C-alpha cells in the first residue's frame, strides 16, 4: 500500500460464516469475498465458483444477511455476486454459501435442502459448474416466499434468476425446480438465530454518521468512494488497478434511507439499486420494466443508485429516468449542502460538477404531476442483464390535444446522458399529432450525433430513438392510444403482477 494511504482501522472486519464469527484484520481492502472463500476460509469453501469474475454469470452467487427490522424475522437476505463483494462491505453481516444448505436441511430432518432436492429431481444440473450459484439464488427465492406464505409464478422465477447463467442445462428444468422446491417439507433458515448473531456484531459496532463521513471525505478529497463496488470491483478484477484505501459510504445508515413524501422521493446515495428502483416503480408503475431490466438482482442488491449516478456513464440507465422525472441531486462538502438539477451535474464524458471533498448525498425525485405520462425503454442486444445501446425516458403532459410539458432524456446518444432540447422544442405547445411527431423525430438529428461502437451504429441509435418517440406517441396520443402489449414484440412485464410482499 502506498505511503500516502492512511493506516487501516485497527478493528478487524467481522462477519458470520458457517455459523462462526470471522475476524479479518490483514486482508487488502479490495480482497473479494470469492477469493477469501476459496483461498482463505478454513475450511476452504470451493463450492462458490469463479466464472466471469465480473458479476455476469452468477456462478459465485452467495447470500448476504443484514439486520432489517422491517424484514421477516428482522433479517434481510439478498443474493449477491461474491466476485464483486469486497470484504469490508461485509462487516456486520452474515454470509451463506452453498456449503450451508446441508446443515439447514439436517436441522429440519431432511437429507438435502428443498432447493437441492428439486434441482436433482428436475434434472436442473448438467456440468454442474453454475449449479451452486443457481442453488443460492433459488434459496433466496425460497426464503422470500416461505416467509411470505406465497409461491412465485414462472415469470417471477425467471426474473429473479436473471443474474445466473447456464450454458448447458437450459432454463426450463431450473425453473421447473424453482416451482417444485416448495413441494418438499419446509426447511427455512433460522432467522431468529441469524438475527441474534447479527445483533452481537451490532452491539459493539461504532456507527459512522453522515457528519463523520463528510469530515472524512473533506480530509481525504482524492480517496475513492465505494458503495456496492459493482463497477469499481471490475477495475480491480479486470484492470488490476490499485484504488488505495477507499471510503466506504455503504456504512452510513443515513445515506441508505429512502423517504417518500407527499411530493417527492428522497433517495440516499447509498440506497441499493433494488430498493431505489422498487420505490420508483411503486410511485410510477410504468417504470417496472426498466427496473427489472436494469442489470440483475445480485447487482441491484449490491449496487447503489447514487453510485450509478456519480459514475456518470453515458449508458447508465438511472440517469435518463431521473432526468426525465426532473430530479435534483444534493451534494455535500463538510457541513454544506448544495442542490442542482441532475441534468446540470454532468459536464462532459465522465466529468461531473463535484468539487474536491464533495460527495453525492441524495437524489430528490419529484412525483409526476397529475396527467403526466412517463415511459422508459431500454434497447440492448439481450433483453435481460445487458448494457444499453440506447435508454430513453420520457415525461409528457397534455393539455387537451396539445403538449403542455415534455422532458426527453437519452442515454447512449452522446458523451453524457442529456435531454433532447431541440426535440422538446419541436413538441412543446404543439398538437400531439403524427405531423408533430415526425417533426420531433427529425429534430433528434440536431440534438445528437452518436458514436458507432460494438453495441450499435450511429445510424441505428438515431433510428431506434426516433422509433421510441413514435412508440411514445402511439401509447399517449389523444385519439385511440395503444396499450403496451400492442407496441412491443415482448410480452410486457407490466401485465405480470409484481408480488407486493417481496423485499429487496
């Protein structure tokens, strides 16, 4: 470690694994849970596999449990990618791996866990490399529905399994197993015992307040801030970059909060992507599809919306939606906060308005006004778990047959996510007719001069953006608007009930 980095905290990283307290005081801050499990844990836990080492395949999936008074038994259990999870982010948590499934089953008098029994019975494993990851994701699903007294639909199983890749068995027998695992006698995790373990870690933990974090950031303005590390971990795993001793923003409870008021959503910078998107979709149901297509459940459980925004990627899917909704970003430096429109936060490719010692504190998203219609669509080569070629988000309010208010935000069309100013001008105050639509489509070429890359050509991006404008018109035109199922080749997920009892 460079001499410029401050010394590491003297208290070791502490978490529970296999029922025992683990204390780690000598690992590098970017040591991943995957490497620790396979190389450092005693006994070594090699059931968790390394596949892609970038969070795409799910072979390394584990469950992480945290204290949460609103969750069943006071414990929130989420599936995450061990290859992207740095050990310091596990402090105060419990980790469950595929090796934990048999002890759970034995405690209930069963020879194997219901998930394992179902995978065997349904021939859900072939080469077996991906199976431990599938088993852990399915265990998370099993726990969720056992606690709620529900059973998932096949579509819900498919959505929840989106972060796991199988190259030989195919998904039908795995989804079959997901249905059948509820037929065996119940064998849930002992949440009471798990909560007791987590309480022992919390009892003598030193909380990091927002004021503490702000002071640390001010003292270390050049230090990398890390939350879920779903992006930063790739710098380490794939580019072998030394990011030094990070500032762990995920430890600040105040920054993990989401508050819904009468007129806005206040999303803390360290709130998970899953929790943030779920709240957005509860307020604006038309965002459900783009929520479920944003990465995968393991990525959404670990990553944060604040991190996705601060990252500033021109193909990030959060920014177009939030900009279309008119969101503000709240920045903090020391004790001072300042607020600006999110669209003003991005200055140029991977450049933003943060000052030295400043950090993203929260996002403030106004609730759409009455009559505002919101749409967000993502275009990518794969339907699930893929990076956008274009992500478009629209907020439109009509006064009679005229466009009274419009915000059009695009990702993948420029060096930053930005609004289509010329296109908006072509719409504002005009009758929402096909002739107005055609004029707006033509204006897109004035707003954007996209690049060609591996995901899409410039011509394709302009064409598909114009097509998405037409789709907006088809669904919102004053006369004979079309339902979503008539404007897509896919079965819209908006028609699939989202189980309200699901927790992130």
